[in-house]
C-alpha cells in the first residue's frame, strides 16, 4: 500500500476488520506511513497465519526506534 497519511481520515486504516477482509495467505506491503496500520492487528494476523507475510518500509512511531545513538549503551546490540 502506498497512500498519504491523513490523521482524521485514515489513522489505522489497516486494522483487524480490514485484515479479515484480505484473502488468507496475502502479503501486506506498507511503503507509505506507519500510522496507516495497527501494528498489533498486523502482528496477530501474521501470528495466526491469516497473512503469509508483511513487508514494511515504515513503522508507527519509528522515530522512537531509528536514528538513536546507542554508543556507550550497556546492552547495545551493535558495536562501533
């Protein structure tokens, strides 16, 4: 999917109801905005094998995950 995110109109457009309408075994590709999908609902759809897979170029709240400086962190998984 690739569409603009408009908070008042399509926040969590891909939700449990949306996913149940998808053909079992489908693959969801999101290259638009993380806010367009309910990550928990997508996770549950993959876990239950309703979705065969998910390809994500974006995540909701990705700023909390990416572009952080982990240098000096005791439990950092990456070493510089």
